[in-house]
C-alpha cells in the first residue's frame, strides 16, 4: 500500500495542481483571445517597433553564441537558437528540450560536442543570472517612485539605466571575489533556512564555481558578453513598454519593470510550455494593479505576447527548415551533447 501511495501520490498531486492551474489561467486566455479584434485599432508602426525590439533581443543571444563558439557563423547561431526557442515552447520539456534541439543543430553544423555543451551551459548561466539580478533593481525603482510617466517612453530610459547597472554588477561579480563569496553565503543561509540539511558552505562553493565557469567561458570579452546578456532582457522589457504605450496606457516605468520581472518568473512555471496562460494572467493582473485599465492591460499583454511568444514559434520552424535546406553540409558527429542551454530566452 505504501509503495502504491509513493508511486501514484505525487502523480495525483501533480494532476490536481495542473487542473487548478489551468482553471485559474483559462479566463485570462479567453480574455486575451477576446481582445484579438482590437488589434485593428493599433497603428502598424507599433508592430514594426515591437518586432525590431524582439529581434534585437534574439540577436543578442546569437552574439553570445558566437563569442563562446568563434567558428560559428551568424546563420548557424541564429537558426539554431530560433529553432531551439520554438521547440521549448511547443514540445514537452520546455527549456531542456530547446537546449537539446539547439545543441544538436550546432553539432550537425560540424562543431564538436563538448565545446557546444560548455557554450550553451555558460550562456544559460549568464542569461539566468541577468534575470535573477533584475529584482535587485526593480525594488529600488518601485520604492523611489519616479514621476508618473505620462510619457511612457521614459521606460526606454529605465531600460538603458538598468542595462548599464547589470553590466557593472556583472563586472563586479567577475573581478571581486569577496563580493561573490558574500553573495554565496547569503544564498547559503537562505537555502539553509528552507532546508536545514543544506550546508551554507556547499552553497557558497557552488556559487563561486558557477561564477568561475562563466568567467572562463567569456574570458577577454566580459564587457561585451554582459552587454549582450543585458540587451537580451532589456530589449524584451522595452517591447512590453512599447506595447503599453501603443494602447495609450499611463503607468510608471518602474511598475512596468516589476510586471516584467513577475511575468518572467511565471514563464518558468512547468505546468504549461513557456508559462502559457500563467504569464498572461500574472502580467495582466500586475498591470491592472499598477493603474492600467483592464482593457488596456489585456490588449497590451496580447500585443507583447504575440511578438515575444507566438511569432517566434513559426519563425523558429522556418529557421529549422532553412538550416536543413541550406545549412553547412558537414557529416553528423557521434558525440551529440545533451545540453540544457539557451534554446529559449
């Protein structure tokens, strides 16, 4: 009986959590679909701007791939990342599946498996670190309460300021060992409070090792790498700002940054691919709490997700097809890595 409970208990709990989650997010998706006809009211220039911002966000990741794998062409770096990103949003396994797709395409292009695995692992660590750093800048921005943004384009200034701050923080982490050890101890104490069996020293050592791994991968090009990683996130945030401005919303850029950070956290929910439904529900709710009207919040979320989530899926499929048709004609190596890299953003 106990074996039966151990085998099926967690599965049953998972199904219950999934059912509750879908019940909660379904109304958000229905509202979003209901706002689809309202896209006709948006000036086409805004769609062009959002496309360019999201394209810049993706190109920044391609630049990171070419830094860690210098022999990679822009074509191979771009098509592999686009295909991996699309796979992470439609296939089970999410980011892990996307990383495998991207790594496999890079190996098929003739790159050795171990360097590909190290490259994608390092890029994944760097982009995740930038995402984790965003709350550090979000909280002070919300507390300081800058003037209300009747000109929401101030959000683009916020994006630039936060991007520069991320680069400076990253350089400090790369060069200041004492700072890294202090952060590791803080993380270790926090983890120890949650689970007493986790030693503080072990967490600290893990943080330092991760830093050393990233530092070795981007050695000699740290500033450029950090700038690209910051651009990847902040251009995506700027797309959300542009979507809000397109619908005529009036909200402080700091609150938009808070909404963005929450949406990125919800995207990690493993119940649906890419946090589908959870991101829409959370982002709309936070924007409404920030003072955006419900209709504007729903329409802005629809526009933002259209360019950041849905449009990259067919583009990724075309990238995969283009790689298969016109990619480098290298023989397929036998050491294909199984990497959990940045096939997703």
